[in-house]
């Protein structure tokens, strides 16, 4: 699990043969989602020493994207119900 935590967006990009600059955020989101899943796994288990207490930038970015998608979905539902 610790090896998975260490994966970076750059590693993902390199393994895919590179990403266009406009798609770097996709690698960041992938890392954020992976780290959030690892953190969730340890939510009900003893936390290992290597797992930081604070969210990483990638996790924060993934959370921001999730909130944005939720907001957009709610707006779309309201718009559809007003038609």
C-alpha cells in the first residue's frame, strides 16, 4: 500500500508515454483518487506511520473536483425540473 501511496502524477504520465500539458490535471486527479481510497481504507484500521495526517495537494484537488461535479449535477437537476 505504501508503494501505491508514492505514485506521482509524473509517474502516471511517464508510464502512459507522456500526457499533453493540458491533461496533466488528469494524472493529478488519478493520484488524488488513489490516495483518497488509501486514506479511506485506513479510516477504520490502524493508521500506518507513512500516511500523513494532512491531505496532500492531490487529495485536495480531487476533493475540489468532486464538489464541483456535485454542484454541477445539482444545477442540472434543478434546470431539468424547471423545464
